[in-house]
């Protein structure tokens, strides 16, 4: 009996000790950081008290940076549930820093914004190079699949590389943008030029506001002027150029520059005077080294270089004089994330944009409503209406103009390539490349790619609200004897070389022509 009483006494002491420990612990927790997570279990009715207590904890206790981040996130969620303005939290998103050598390196992601508004001009994260630059905000989570899950792409490097490409030497990623992207984070505008066309870069980037991969043809002494133009653009023009534009330079092996500075030395030249005219000012194409040496402009070499170096899965392969309607990137990626019915199959597809020209005195339209008004009063016309209407007439183009504008982007019409249509579209590097034997002077430089797309039975999913506008000035057909001779030689190359090769690789299909 005595032994039994001893066990009861010991149990009673244990229980009392446990009760005392419980109350002591509860008192401690009520005055400590852990009350935040405990109180949240009791529902949103206590959230205001939670935020206040969380602030007290931050003031009176030394907590780790990770604990502070958790407190911020919890406080933000609590305030949202009460209809209050959440505390200001600046998410760290994918971007770049620039190291001492001028090359780019990634900034790690802490967490991503999931703002579903997708409005252009909203800030995704840090500003770079001392400038205030905004990037369209793309939802990569929330309702439905994430962009990363839908696109399933592979990230690429923007490492500087020297390589031979046929008869050319290429300086890939010679001057890189300050900001870089994962493959699903944006759409890259890929294009080409010589330095006399670089006045187009500022209006282009101000409308695109995303990554641009630009290849510059710079043989011989044109190389010096090209580097001077890059420096001028980076120092004196829009800060968006430094943020988003990556420059690649290429030249014929028989027409090398005398010296080629290392990439980290290109921007070190302090001789740039922003008060002076840009290097391309009042320079005609006839004064170029290329013209003196009677070199053809290798348009398709430039196109393929710019494509190969794009960091993103989706690309818009276009010409530097074609300015996009603003907001395409965010609207297009949201369309891809939604996976609308036209996208739900494995057939190859690209997304053409309607093209237009405007009078020389007109300002290129930024919205479809504005474009429709200009088409009605004659200050805008379909692209190349007076030069080669069959080359750029978009199927159901008249109906496209009449379709009411709705928020975002959608597939307006699914077409197949017919005739000599040369669409400009958002696609990927999985699409057929351009024949590098063809030049700008010889015309028909995109026809071989068009044939391959036709034979492979691509769908051309025309977008409803996106468009491109050529720099102001409507083109008229003017006979050019010298160019006609080169064009005749180009047709011979296509007939005797390109077309037989395309038939071997891709086969034939009724209605597909070069």
C-alpha cells in the first residue's frame, strides 16, 4: 500500500511540474516571436493583432534576416485578408549585376512576384546601371500552370564567344545587356543591322521594353564606327538600351578589322561626347566600307546570329526598322500560360503579327484603335502595299482590322502559308533557319524559310491585337537595275541549290512554293 501511495505522489509531482512548465512556456511565447505563427491558427480575425505583435517583436528582439522575411510575408497576407494595404515588400527577381570585367552575372531569386495584372511599366525588381527601368510583370504562379511548366525550356548562357560561321567571323555576346533572363521570362526581339541603322534602336526598345539580340555587320573600317556607335548608345541614349540590348558583331574573314578590343575594354573609352552627333548621323550606306568593297549585306547571317544567341525560348525575328506595338511580351506570355484551345496540340505553330506603314510625318500608332483610325484616314497602309503586296498580306487582314479590341492577346485566325507570304512572327529556335547564301540586295531572303514552314505544315496563329509598324515613310516601287541583276542571281541560287536541298530535308507539299 505504501509503495502504491509513493507512485501516486510521484505522478502528482510530475503533473504539477508539467502544468507549471506549460504556463511558463505560454507566457514566454505570448511575449515572443512565435506568437505570430501560433495566433494565425485562430483565423483572420486576429490578424491585425498579429501584425502589431510582429512589429513589436522586430523592435525588441534580434532576429535573423530569414525570420524578418517570414514576418513580412505573414504580415502582408494578414493585411490583405483585412482589406488593408500590406507592408511594402520589394521582391528580388531575376536580373543581372555587372562585374568588374563588364560581363553579366545572375542575381539569385528569393521569391517571385505573382501580380496577375500583367500591366506594362510595372517594376519587376531592382534598377540597374543607375537608371530607373521597368519591366512588364509576368505571373509565374497562382491560378493554373506556371510559365516554366508550360514552356519547359532550357536556360542559356550569354558568354562571350569567338567563332567562325561560314565565310564570317562572329563575336557572339560582344557587348551584353545589363539584365539577363531565364528562358521562360520574356520574349527576345532578334534583329540585324549595320551601324547606319542604329537610330532605330531607341524607338524600338522604348516600345518593346524587353531583351533585344542585335547582330551588327561591321567589316573592315566599319568596325571602328560600329564600336563608337555602341558606346554612344550605351552612354548617351535611352537607359533601356544598356538594360536590354546585347550586341553581336560579325564580318567577312577577308575583311577583318585591324584590331579587336576585348569585350571588357569596349566600354572603357571615355572619349564619347554626348553633346556631339551620333556616329551614324548623316552617314549614307554608299560611304560604308561594305559599299566601297562591293560587299552584299548578309542579311540572313545576321538574322541567324541574333536568333542563336537569344536567351529566351520565344523570339520575334524581325527587322530593326519595324517597331512593335507596346505590351506584346506580357500579353503573349500570359496567352501561352493560359493555354487557350488553339494552343492545345503538338502541331508546329508560329504567331504572325500584322505589318503596316505610316506616312513620313506620322507618329507610329501604339494601339490597335489608333492604327484603325490611321488606316481609315489614309496615314497608314498595309506593309509594302506598293512594293510587294503578296509578300506581306496577312490572311483575313481586312477582318483583323474590324475585330474589336479585347484585353490581352488571343489567336484571331489560324492560317497556312500560301503563295509568297513572308510573315514576321513570334516563334522559337526550333523553327527553320534562314538560308545564309541569300542577301538583302537579292531579295527573296525569307522565301526559303517560308517554303520549309509550308512543307512542315506549320500553323500560322495570327494574333489579334499585336502589330508591327515600319519607321515612318511609305515605300514606293522604284526600278533598280543593279539590284535587279543581283536578284536574278539570287533566284538562280534558290532554283539550283536551295530548293533541291529543301526537298531533300523537308520534302514537298502541294501548294508550297519558294
